C-alpha cells in the first residue's frame, strides 16, 4: 500500500492537538450530514459515517449534540461540497475538499493558499486521477492474520491489511466501508483507531530544502482555512 495511514494521522493529530479547529470542522460536517436525511445515525448512513470518524478524533459530545440539534431545529444554513485540485512545488499534487456557505470566499482563499506558496490550482480532474478513493479502518488488539480470517469469514473483500504501529489497518473499496465495520462489530470490536474515506496517492514523491518548506507551509495554510475539511497530497513527509 502507499504511505502508512498512521504516519498521516499522527502528523495531523499533533497539529490539531492544541486547537478547537478540527472540532469546528466536524461540527459543520455533522450538521450537513444530519440535514441530508433523518438526524438519526441509525437511519442516516452519511451521519453514521461522520460520527464514526468523529469518535476517532475524540470530538467532544457537546459538539456533536449541538450540530445535530441545529439540524433538527430546521436551520436554513446551507453548505456546498466543493473539491479543488492543484499542484505544489516539484510535481507535488494536492486535493482539497471543502464545505462552504460562501463559494466565492472559499475559491478565493484556496487559490491564494496555492498561489502564495509556490503552487497553482488546476482544473477538475487534473490531479484526482492519480489518487484512489479508499476506505481506511483501523483497530487494536488483533493481528493482521486474525483480521484476515475475520473478514474472510464475513465474506468481505478488501484491498490490503497491514500491521502499522500496534494497529491493524484495513484498506478497502469505499463501498465496503460499512461492511468492514459491521464484520468487526459482529466480532465484538466496536472501537476504531481510524474510520475514514480518504484519497490515497498511487505514487509518492519526496521533497527537500526550499521545495519541502514551501509545500508544508502551503498544506498548513490550506488546512487552516475555515471551509476546508480535508487535504490530500502525494508527498512523503516521513514520520
């Protein structure tokens, strides 16, 4: 598989450790998911998925409850899902997913983040063909052999199963996300270290010196934008 998922999440977790930014973004995502159907995760798969993700990031209960109550209250606030694609220094590729209530503001902010940090925005499809949409589910307390046997018994097909830093990470097609989780839950596993639908690069590149510094600054600026939910790229940033 490509870069280890744990490396990605650990870097992000350390960046988010002392800020409520990630919680605010989850609040918006939960609100949008709750408004997309019934504000009940048992009957709303989109909401169920977001809540599973939120658990792995330790989003406080009051943030979750407030977002769901806002959706139940009939708020008229609406958000648009957007995807931007672009390039950074030396062949680096970036995908930016956003949820926004002001499309013009978000487009300008994302364009500026690229342009001021050695990058430029591309057209739709210019980058995403080099990434694979992937479901990533992680657990602790089992070996990869145990997980393989468990998933085979449940007749669930996956792309890869890997031992990564005392976790087992399962990589699967996006439409297998809930099937993998359900197989784990039927086996009594209800806590997940990772529960994501992500975009993984088919190939990674390495940067150094000024190019790496510019790239890392560009990613930081993009991730700090209020409307940006997730940023994916093809650069190996190491541990």
